[in-house]
C-alpha cells in the first residue's frame, strides 16, 4: 500500500510536521520545520505516497510550502512520486461509539469501514391525523445508493463539525432550505453498517446517524434541488413508507428502525 499522509487545513505547523514524521518514519531528531523536511525527504531512496488535504476553505501556507518541497524532491529523484487529493475529512467513531480526534479522508473511511458521523433530517407534513415524510430520490450520479429514495436530507459530518450544523448545511445545499438550527429537533441516533457495491468497487458504510426533525412548514414548490445530489422529492405517508420499505417497486435505502423511531415521535 502507498504511504497515506493526511494534512488537515486546520492543523498547526507542528501538527502537520508530526503527521509527516509519523507516516514517513523520520528520526526522533527531526526538526519539524521545512528545512528539516527537505533534508529528510532528500535522503529517502524512494517514495510512493498519497497526500490527502482537507477541503475546507481555509488558507494554510504551511501545507503549500510542504507541497513545494515534495515537488522539488520529486524533480531531483525519479523514484520519488506522490499524488495529491483534496477531500472532506471525517472524525472516526470508535467501537465504544465515542467520537475520536482521529481524522481520515472520507473515501478511506468508506474503504476501511471506519465508524463516522452523519446527520439525517426528516421534513414532515401533517394532514388531518396522518403524517407525511418528504423523501428525496438520490441522483443517479451518486456513488452510494444511486437512484434510491432516502431521508429528506442527509450528509456526513465533517471533522470538528457539530451534527446540528452539518444538518443545517445539508438542508441548504441539497434542498435550498435556510434553516435555523433551533428548528431542528433531535430525536436520537441510529447505527448502521452496510457493504455496498459501487462503480468504484466495494464500500463499507458504517455510520452513526444523528436524527433530526425539521419543525417548520416546507412547500415542495419552493425547494431548490442540488441536481448532483437529488433528482426529485415527494411526500409519502409514513405508515405507507414503513409498510413498503421491502417492496421492490419502491427502491429505497431507508432504515426501518429509524422510520419507526420517527413515527413514535411525531404520531
């Protein structure tokens, strides 16, 4: 396996150099500065590495300087190669269901089956004694569960982010709903693990979903879909949704326990 180096834009210079030293096996006397990095890299006979940089919109000049040194050494040594990937980083959730400070690129989290946080937001509509849930149909472009009906809005919680604020972000991005965090009611968490076949191979989706109900009326005509994520939305009676969850004519990736938890809360 190639060496995998994780450079978060939120890291301090010292933390960035600690990551490099650990992953590249630098000696204990490594000076944790750019000159020392150049010296250590120049002494390596060869390298094949993947460098992952978190995708936050945050300037980090140390990362830029580190990459400059990697490029310089690769020009001097034909056996020194690396690739750069910009990705969302996620906090790893351990087997005791604790959110750890260990972060990892999203694609590697799914490759390795690491636990991670997501936010699930349910939009509901009451009609007489019935409750309808808004379902989104996932875009055919999605890597996981393309073309399947899913929770109203959902997404990963980025490293260092609170689930309530990732929920607000997903509502805005996927449906064009600018929500106040105070209008999201927390109703519980659900753990799930699935192995999925995708066009890029198998993915292990081991997630801890934080579930919210959005307590404001939504007019479906005013929803602005993020077409790369969502192809359409529709209202479905929650009891019908539960009854048809295993119906092949209703292609979905919904979770029965989550729907039952939602029904208990809203009915």
